[in-house]
C-alpha cells in the first residue's frame, strides 16, 4: 500500500481559501528572509516529509496520524463551508452538536499540530530532561533498564526517533482539558467588511491574545482566533451554545491578529503581496 509522505500541517483546503485568483499564495519564510516575499502553490507550502509518520526501529515510517488528520480536515471542510455561507448571508452558522464537535477537534489540532508549536512545547524543548525523568519513573514503577536498552538510549539516531515520535504522539493524544474548555464555549466569527483588509495564514495559525496573568483558554478575557479565509476568523467565545457573527472594519483589531500570527510563525502567507511584505518587516 502506498502511504502519503508529504504532510501539510496547514491543510491545502485551508490554504486554497487564502489563494489569489491564480491559485497562488504570497509567502515569507523567516529562515530565508533574504529571499523576500514570493508566490507559491499550496501544494508546496506548509508541508514537511513524514511529519506525522511514526518512525520504527526498522526504518519503516507509518503515517497513521496523517491519515486520521486527513479525515478530520475533510469533515472540517464541510463545517467551514457552512460558516462561510452563513457569514455571507450576515448570520451565525448555527452548528449542530456533531458539527461543533468536528470544529472543536479541527481547531485543537490546528493549534497543536505545527512544527512551530512543537518548538514552543516545553516537554519537547526540554526533551532530554523529560526522557531521563521518564526513565527514572519507569525504573521506579516497573524494572531497571537492561544494558542493551541503556546503550540504545545513548544512540543519537534512536533519540531523534523517540523525539519525533513524541511529537506525533502529542498531536494524536490531544488534551482533554483543552477540548473540554473548547466544548464549554460558544463561537465567535469575525468578518472583515473593509475591502482592503485581510487575514493571513501562518505556520503557527492560531493567534492567542491575552493580558499578563490571563493565559488559560477558559478565561473569558482570553481571545483565540483562527483565520479560515482572508475575511473570516473563528474563535471559541461567549456562552456554550451561543454563536455570534461580528462584522468589523477596525484596522487595529485585524492588524493585531495578523501581527500575533506573524510574530509566532516561521512562515506567513496570503493573497495580498503588500500585506505579507508589511508583516515581514515588523514595526
């Protein structure tokens, strides 16, 4: 059986919503800032080889998580279409329980599945310390490691494989606390009505706006926005079961979300070249 090797951490179905009439996105990569802003195809943006594949000792790679994520994306695409249609008609989408469950899962994985998120996750940043702590707990609760097992854990290739698989596991397992917090909220859809203003995509696509001392998603003062098109961004908000469409022409609000995404992302992209150029040169 042939398995997918190229894994998009920003789904192509989402990228295509931000593309210009020629199907292209203008992108900027901080790792190659000297290249500036360039047009590209969604097939070649926000993608890494075997990002969600479990790597085995034998060298085999199995993309079980990528297959699962693709199914989530397919279901979420229908929900996004419903949100877009409702917003175009000036109303909230009135998602069903099933649609809301799909959306909450999609929102969560978009927040946690990207390489930029991995790089900011403490347990992965401090992987060596986390591994040694886990070994200690295992030996305390179960048994001592064998000599062969200890030697394997000194092998850089083995360590790299374990760290990669830990990233895959972190996405696949999800967080009961976060998903419950999402399920306990309603929904806000921010709609840009200014013709010359747009949202962008980022390799860390969810913008979290919070004041000092207020960070948890359950805090009503914390705003978390995921742009789903150049004109729409969605956030968990309000009381459970409540949905609101929020039209805006407020340039400061739009810029705040875009700047938050640009600041935390390695790569940003959008249909408006001038906007991406502007955000590639932070003030």
